[in-house]
C-alpha cells in the first residue's frame, strides 16, 4: 500500500503575499504540494498567486484547485499555467479544472459541460506539446516552449468521472471517503481509462476533504462538521442512488429536513459554521466526509486511504486564521505519515 501525499489547499481570500507566506510555511513543514482556488469575484487571481508562491518556494508542488474553461479561454489557461510552470523551475505543476461553480455563477454564466472540459484538456495538452490546435474554427498555437502540465478534472457524477479517466491525467474528488463511494468513483474513472486504452497506473487520484487535528478528538470533529455536511449534500446530488450507501442517503435526507429552517434564517457562511447547525450533524457524516481527531488518528486514516486508490489528500484551510491549523497538521500529522511510508 502506498501512503497518499498530504497536501494543503488555500483560498486566496487575502493578499497574495500572505498566500505565498502560507505556502512557504507549508514547504518548511514538509507538505509536498499546495493547491490554490480560482473564483475571480471571491478571491485574488489564482495564477498571479501561484506565480508568487513559485517565487517564494523551491520544492513544493503547485496546482489550481480548481480553475474553469468558462471564465478563461483554453489558450489563456494554457499560457497562464505554462508561465507558472516555467517560473516554478522544473517542479511539477498541476492544472485542476472544474465546471466553474462560483466563478461562473458570479458573472451570470452557465457552468462548463463535460464536453467542454474534455475539449479544453485536448487543447491545452496540444498547446503544451507545441502543436497547432483547432478550436472553435480557430488555429491555436503557443509561440514559446511551455512545460507540460498534467490536467486534473474535478469530478463527482458518473459521466464526469468517466471523462476524467478518458481525457485527463488525474481526478480531484470532493465526495468524501466512504469505501463504497470511493469504489464507485474509481470504477467510473477506470472505465474512462479503459476507453482510452489505459489503466490507473500513474493516474493522480486526489481527495479533497476537511481535516482537523486536536488532542481532544471531539473538538476536532466539531471543527469540521459544517464543512463535512456541505460536501455530503453535494455528493448526494452527484452520486447515483444505487452507488450511495443507504445509511448515508437516509442520514443526509434527514439532515436536509431538520436544517432547512435554520438555513432560512442565516446566510450560507453563518449556517455552515453555526453551533445550531453543527448540533444537527451526526458523526457518520463527519466520518464519511472528513478526517478529524488526534494527530495519530488523522495520520492513520490518511495512510489507510492508499488502500482505496487515493494518491493524494488535499486539506483546504478556509478558516479566517489558517496558521494554527497549518502548523498543527504539519507538526503533528506529517511526521507520522513519513513514518508510515517508511
């Protein structure tokens, strides 16, 4: 069993110099990679932030978590991420692409289709190989030698997961970590890989999920209840009913019922972090859509995900002050994961 890499995700909801400082600290602590989110109306620009992160670090892997092909033309994405990769001086850079969500909705556009994501991957791969690529009746070419950048699809539904296997170099999952759900996801990805004559060897499988560490395991679990429930609500909409464990279907349906009144009285952010809402979220949701507990507990559960085909875990640090959590995870969990890998 291979122990998954344990990486960090940042929202550039602060000046990009602070994002770069956080990334430099993540590198010092030993995290192998950082992913930066892209939503132009909510955050600072992802490619500008990644370029500064590349400038302030020397070893850590970089990625977009995730960009989209609606707010940016594929040739623009190819040039932007290629520039970051060039400045990263030979380090691996990954391009996470999704349908858009807040980035797209905030400008009144529709999310990207699966077909558009696959076309975007085709164009970017070709441009990074130095080819002339036809796209929407135009001939596209980069007139400078961009490094190759692996492409990762943020996928949840069966068609999107299959497309990731068929057209991308990896998949970015936001579906939790229940074994049955992971089997469903990787089964779809494997089917897509088979369509392109490949298997899962060398394919990146990233799982994005909230992580919390505390000597008081109950306190750690409470920190991620709202975030875990948000992922659960999204997952139940994406996963076919026959592939979702019955106990999760029933629990999430009941959570939706009892929390609807609380949601009506609060903004999304208030509701997500409110103690009133947290009391409604049972431990089965936390256990299936997050990892929380003591440093030993967290390291053990992350390491075990290698048995289910996960190659990388991404913990998003979305709290107002991410420094304590970054250091607690880096100092408490990473050494244990290194021991497990050894």
